C-alpha cells in the first residue's frame, strides 16, 4: 500500500510531538533540517543531529526513524538538496491544524 505525502507529514509531525517537540516549533525545526541538507547533501544521521545541535536545537535529538521520515517528507515535498525554499513553504507544509490531529495539505 502506497503512503501519500500527507500521511507521511502527519506521521512525522506526530512523531516529533511524541518526542517532546511543541507543535509551534515544528516548522522552524523542519526548516533548519532542510537548510542543513541543502549545505550538506550527503550527511548521515549522526551528522544531521550534530548540525541541528549547532543550529540551536540542542534540546531535541532525532532518532534514526524520525530522521529518515523527515528526509523522505522533504524529498517528497519537492525539496531538492540544492534548492532554496522560503520560510513560508515550511510553515504551510509542516503545521498542525487547530484541532492538533491533522496537518495542512498545502503543497
């Protein structure tokens, strides 16, 4: 069964929340992670965590599954490793709806 991008994003957001990240922090975290991939396209899981901590996300550490899920979501949403996306793109694509159970599907 094929999973669509909306389902992947919802799973990612819920995993981040379950790991202790506030929903309002998710767009900034995803934007930081995407920027890290832009500058280090071949980075592995440990390097991703190191870079995120250097960028000020020291209270949060990705586990491997969440890292792979985030990478999959970013690629599925059209983020190429050398492509720039505005902050608004992340805010529109990685936000919880007001009921905190589903995400916006604006691509």
